[in-house]
C-alpha cells in the first residue's frame, strides 16, 4: 500500500522507524526486533539506509520482513555516495520486490568529501526526480523544523524545501524536535510557502543521557529547559531516564495531537519497549479517533 493513501485514510497515524544492522550476521536479531514492534500495529514502518550506501541489501531485507509482518514498509534511500546508475539499479530491484514507498534523502556529507563528478547527486531533489523517472513510487522526503544545519537561513532552507517538494514529494517527515512550538511555527511557514503535503512529526524518545550527548546535540536540535532539567535530574540513572524520556515523548505527542498534528513518526532506536509504551499509552486516546 502507498503511504500517501494511509495518510489520507487514517485520521491519526503512528509509525515506527528502525535501522538495519551494520553486519549481515546481526540481520536475524534486527528481524526479531521488527516482528516485536510490528505486533503493536503501527500505520507503517520505515527502515533507514546506511550513510555510505553500502547496506542497500540490508535495508531491503528489513523492508521485506516488515511486509511479511503485514505492515507497509518505507525504505530510506540516500544518494550522496552513489552514481545515478547505482541508484537506478537499487530502485529497480526494490520495484521488483514490491517496495512502493521510498524516503528520498541526500545523506550527511562526510568530512572532507568532495563530489566526484556530475554522475553523483548533490541534493535530494535530484534523487526524487530519478525515482519518479523509474516507476510509480510514493516518495517522501526529510524536513527540518529548526532548519538544516548546512542552511545559512530559514529563507534559504524553505526555498530548497519548496523546490524539493515540487519535484513530486508525497509527504515530509521531520527531523526530531523537543519543543513543539518549533514544529507549529514550521507548519505555518510551510503553509505560507505553499508546501501542502502531509507533514509527519518525527519524535525521538531520549532514553539515555549518553545518547543525547552523542546524537542529538550533533543534529543541532535545541533542548528546552524542561527537557534539560529532566536529563540533569535523571540522566545518571539509566532506568529512570528511560521512563522519563518516554513520558516526555508522550507528552509531546499528546500536545501535537491536540493541536491538529495527526501524523507521528517514532524514532524507536530499535527498542521494542519504546514502541510498546507509546502504543499502549496512546491506545485509549487515539483508538476512538482513527
Ligand atoms: P537535501 O534536501 O538535499 O538538503 C540538504 C541541504 O542542502 C539543506 O541545507 C538544503 O537547504 C540544501 N539544498 C537543497 N537543495 C539545494 C539546492 N538546489 N541548492 C543548494 N542547496 C540546496 N541519513 C542517512 O544516511 N540515512 C537515512 O536513512 C536517513 N534518514 C533520515 C530520515 C529523516 C526523517 C531525516 C530528517 C534525516 C535522515 N537522514 C538519513 C539524514 C539526512 O540524510 C541528512 O540530514 C542530510 O544532511 C540531508 O538530507 P536531505 O535529504 O534533507 O538533503
């Protein structure tokens, strides 16, 4: 099923993101994680793509497992380190395997990376055009409520987002954010700019202070005082932080739903407990409204 149809048919969607392993011998473990999470019946599940493009087969294998669980998969694809020909062969293979939904991304530029030549795509909009030239796919893309770290201004960032969306984007999934006001402002700017595709809010439950240091601060997301206090108070106690992080995420989600944001994507970090807790707590709130 195409994700654009799910977004049109279900009033509220809650989807999960998983990442594939880095080594093939861990694939069965990741598949078991997928099965555990699929049991919570998300609207769809996305599977990320290795930054250097070396693990396309892993993404495909996990997407297949998601399908076998009866859930619609969304396969991420990055273009930074692949030629147009390589992209074409991956997309055609996915097409033959029945993958209908692709999140088209550029990928992060590794330090010192220089674009080799014109056979490589510098931006996601080129990948989006390429995917549409190959077949009938539902294509999503990334957006950044706090602007992409490489953009020098909001104006520049939103102009590029508009250009990207006009290339045939069916929905946008946001980078994580911890202050919902940031997302509401971004939603308004998109509407003013005429970016009218569904916006899916990306929510990252922070379950350890170490993870916060490593990933979130690098992404450039701002942290509200309320969240920093939680980390200061509970960050040194893994169990307390795990539960506080999930409760903070739930609080964000409830506020988003109350403010008319109906599409929520959970960055699960392959932790079934996150999927379980969020699904269970939201069940009473959203089931009557789907
Ligand atoms: P783009 O849309 O190309 O934008 C990148 C930058 O270039 C922005 O600053 C933009 O304003 C600018 N830009 C765009 N078009 C132009 C233009 N025509 N001229 C000049 N500048 C332009 N990474 C992975 O490696 N694997 C994943 O699976 C993955 N999944 C992700 C999922 C989500 C929801 C998000 C938010 C990010 C994900 N990423 C993933 C990270 C992503 O690849 C990086 O954030 C990357 O730096 C930008 O990708 P993009 O597709 O947004 O790029």
